[in-house]
């Protein structure tokens, strides 16, 4: 060989591989350029790639590490004669055209302490995506490889990227699901986009962000409420993926400096093997930025959402109170909390708990995000004069048994909803308030008469979302005296709590999934009497003394004691 090449030494012998401008990926998986049968090699272990300064090797978050000249590295520039060890495999970079180099000292045999099994992974250092050592303004050499490694690190799932069919806004299947072709370019936008969606399914992502930068496009995902950097694409790939989404969403591809919105869907296998195919919808938004249009895709996937109130993981007494309210034929069930606290999800679960065969159920939403079988769902159109209050008046003439009002925003909507709740209708709605008691004063501030609030309000459910600790990497710590003091009864006798650490299964975040913490207020006769007397906050709190009432913070700290979530996560959600 006249140019640089790799000499690969394994138990089977010695082989050679020419290297050039294209990256050489190394690992056990058959998609790698250099496939190793070495059991100590990860599926996607490392990559050797050309740079302006020569060749470099980059570890791909392998379990057993990549060693250059006996030293474990995350990334290292290579010179002719350098020796790479991956497990028991020895790889030497050779270049006949380079100046002779002094002989490399014999590499010490790696001890068993340096090598661990590939699965499971348990590390103290959080793993993030993409690779932190990569230059700040440089795209990933092989984005598909990064996505594959992420997808595989999160454990096996019932389907692959090739089982995902892409359906346009017109309902036409643009790209059918099927086995991968024998010859294909892994950089093709369709295949790469399918891999992006697969990572979303496995990570429970709710949003995809594709942001154009100066020299690359950054793809990020919102996982468990937090943004996670995933991969950096070349400008060419970024433009192609953006154009693909526009085609799927029936959006004018020629327009690049305006706000554009649309939708498309995909068809994927069921979450459990053998189940029917299911549809997942996506809401698309393009907005102009300095370097081009930013793309945000909202993923409307109900597979992980609670289907009934039994799935909300409410404390038993709260569940029974909520069930009693739902089984009634009148009154208001109010779910409160800030934006992004899961209010709509809880309301959907409540509506799904109704018998739609015996009840006429109507919803008024802005917008209608998830379709519910057997329920009439009406979207709000403020520009067309069809706001919440106008639609609510109209719906009351449609003989409804139960009405869901997406949000109480103004005095008129509040008053009409309350009147409906005391005239034989079961009303569900949301309100932006901090807690249950605060919702009472918010309704009074909107001008609703105290007698209406007292009579109509049946149950108020306040909630926040907290991230659950990853069961594979959470670490036990001794709680501090200050933490135990804040936890109150939940901290009595507690010897340990858990903190997030980070591993491949949780994308290095230390968290997997979210659950709600709750505070439920049931309007007893004492509470109704207090509301009628123009009460203060303290007056309402006194009526709760001696009841099972539990504050948001108390429910959260109970989960901390159970090892479900971290102490800091509860304080983040409810305030310090």
C-alpha cells in the first residue's frame, strides 16, 4: 500500500484496511466499516476520521474504552506508528510515505480491571449526546451512527426505524415501512429522519428541534421536559431533512423566510409485539431565524399517556375523590397548574373514564391535539369569532351531559362554565394557578359570584410534573439535616435518598420518564360556607385542618422517600 492504512491484529491473524477521507467506524455491529468479533468491543465502539490536521480516533461512548499507546482516550490525534487497543484487538496506523518513526514501546497487557462487560453500563460520569470533545462549530462525521448508538443504548424495542411509515398531511403514505434495501445510503434524508423518529420513540421525546447554525444544523429533542442535544448535521443534510418535513406537511418548499405550519403522521407497530399498527401525529412549525428556518415538531404520541384516571398514579384517597366527582351528573372538576404541568393529559384521562355510550360528551379545545373516540371535539377559532365563551354557549344547546372547556381565560367563560356546572352538567376545565386554594381566589378575581364558586366547584386538582430517576444509574446518598427538615413526616427515619447520575439508557440525564405530583381539594360543606364569607387564604386553610389534604410539596417528598425522584427535582417543580 502506498498511502496510510490500518494494520489490524486479532486472534484470527493480521489484516489491512486503507484509510482515506471517509470515516472508518469500528465495532461489533455489521454496519461498521471495520467489524470486530471481539467480545470486549461495543456495538459502535470508535471511529477513525480524517481532519485538517491528520487522522484522529474518537471513542463512541464505549463501555470498555479506546486506548492509544496504552492510554485511555476519548479523542486523540494519530501519528504513523500509533497503536490503538480495543479489547484484545490491536490496530496500528501505518503510512509508508511518512518519515520513519522510532519504534513504539511495547504496550502493557491490559488487566481485567481495565475491562468490563458491555452490558449493563454503570458509570459515574453522565453521558451526553453529542460527543463533548467535538469542535464547537463542526457537524458530526456520521450522524446516522450517533443516532444508532443512542437508539441501541436505550435498550431493545419492538420495532426498528424501517418499521416506520411516513404519511403526508393529505393522508397519503409517502414512504412505506419495510426492510432496508440491500444497497442504501445511510445519509439519505428519509432514512436519517426515520432514525430520528425512532430515537424519539425510545426516549419518550415530546418535541424535535432542528436549528440552523453558521456551519451546521443542530438537532435537539425535549425529553422529560428538558432539552437534550442529539446530533449535528451538515448544512446539506439539514436542508434536506427540513425539505422532507415540508413535503410531508404539504408546505410550500420554496418559501424560507416566513412562518409556516402544518402536520403529518406516521404509522408504527404497537408498543407491544403482535399488536395492531398505530398512528402517531406530528404538528409542524417553521419560523425564520438568522441562518434559516428553524423547525419544531410536536410529537402527539399517546402510547405513554395515561388512558384512565387509574393510570394517573394518584394517591388512593385522591383517586376515590376524583372518581366520585366524575361519576356525578353535575359540578366542576378543575385541574390547575402552570403551562406544561400535564393538566390537559389529566383532563383527557378523566374524559376517557366517562361512559361515552351513555353520555353526550363535548370538548372545546385550543387546539384539539388528541382525538378521543365517541367524543365531539370542537376547536377554538378566535379570529372567526368562535372563542371559548361563544362555543360554550352554543354547546349548551347541544344537549351535553359532560363538557370539557380547554381553559378558563376570561370572566365570561368562567361564569358560563360555572352556571353550566350547577344546572345539570358535568364540567371539566383548567386554570393557571399555583395551587388548589389559589384557584378559588382566581375565580373570585375573575368576577364569578361567590355563590357560584361555592355551589359549582366540586374538586380542584393541582399538579406538577417531576422527572423520575433512572433505575439503572441512580445513586444513594445520605440526606442532609436541612433536607430532612424540609421533608417533614416523609423524612422521619429516612437513612438515604437518591440522586441522578447518568448512563446511556437515560441519555446521560439521570432521569427516565415523568410522573405527576398532586394536591386535591374537595369542596366540603365547611369549604362552601367559608367561600361565601369572602375568606382569606388562612381562612380556607383552616377548613382543611383534620382532613386528608396533602400539599404538592408533601406528595413530592413522599416520592423522594420512595426513591422515585430526587429531592432537588421536587424543589424545582414546586419551588424552594
